């Protein structure tokens, strides 16, 4: 589950543009990157040891209950710690546009992800099974606190496509119990442009209940660069929510920066 506010500064937009250009430049060094944007759920795979993988949304649009917000940037950083283990850091900037308001950092968290059983995502037979657990960090404004989450993920790839199933339980930043169950469906992994969809149900006990559907496309430009776009419609306590997401995923080996001082393998 990827749960979803600081005074806005002119430098924020300059930083956003500069950061996006920097991210695109990094793709010249990138290794393989399987995009798991634009979803709320995830897959049962981790980055290779020593690999850094970045999922970046330079800008997105969120409309809920008559309020429009700019979600920019939204970032997930994955780092391969060792075989089958990955560290995950994430967060997003959110700026109310109509009515206007200050920019805040939301949805921040730090997690560990571990592949319990290698499978089709690791080029082996059968389903891939993984777990992800960690802390939910407070928003930069408001009175939210620290939460925690634990998730199980099952993925299976066939010639015709891939399915990822997610189930998660959490103690939210406001210290409520929360459950999330969802599924992702992708077209054939060999296609350059593959259609994708995601459906999920989330209940924050005593707060809200959400049913969500997303449809989109992932365009694999090359093994080291993928772009994505998705349109999401949801009902939260019966109120409609509409969101447009667009971004990219890339990765590169951190060891490359010290490879001249390392003995050859």
C-alpha cells in the first residue's frame, strides 16, 4: 500500500525542473528497469545487489471533493542490499491548486522488501512471493505521527501477461488500523508498449473506505528506461476521486562510481 502535505517556495518549482532533467540524464548509465509505476501496489521482485532504481513522477493531477492538487514530485527509491533484499524510500510533494495552498511532503515511508520464494519474476518456475514491511513517516504539516505496515505480494508471469496480488495491513500515521487488498494485471512483458490495470480495496477503520480502479500504459523505450501513464478513478466513502499519473522508471549500479578502485570479478 502506498498511502498518500511546508510553505510553498519559488525555488520548489526550479528544484522540480532541475531534478527531472537530472533524472533523465542519469538514464545514460541505467541498468534494467521494470516500471512499477503507476500503481499503488507493487511486485514480488527486488533490485539486484548494488543497483539503485528510481521511480519518478515529475507531475500528476489529483481531484477530490472539488479540490484539485498537483502531486509533484512523487518518488520511490529502491536499492538492492543483497540477494533478495531491497531498501525502499518514498514520498511525494502535494500542492493544492484550487483552492491554492502550501506545498507539503506526504506519503513518506521507509521499508525493507524481501523475496521469500523466487519464481517467474526471477526466471524460475512458479509464482514469486515477497514481503515488504517498514515505517510510515509523518507528513510535513498537520498532526500525523509514525505508522507501520506489513505486506505480502504474489506475482506470476505468463506469455500472455503478468498478475501481481497485494495484501497489506497497517497502523496508519493517525494510529488507525488499515487493510489493503489489490491486484495488478499487465500485458505481455515482451511488448514495447503494454496495457496495465490495477484494482484495489482499502479500509481505514473509522475513517474511510476506498474502491479504486486504474488503467494505463507502460512504454519500455529500452531496458534502462520506461515511461508510464495512468488514469485512476476511485470512490472514497462514496465521493469520487480522479487522478492522472505520468512518470518514468530508471536504474543504475552504484558500484560504477567506485569500480576503478575495486578489483575485477
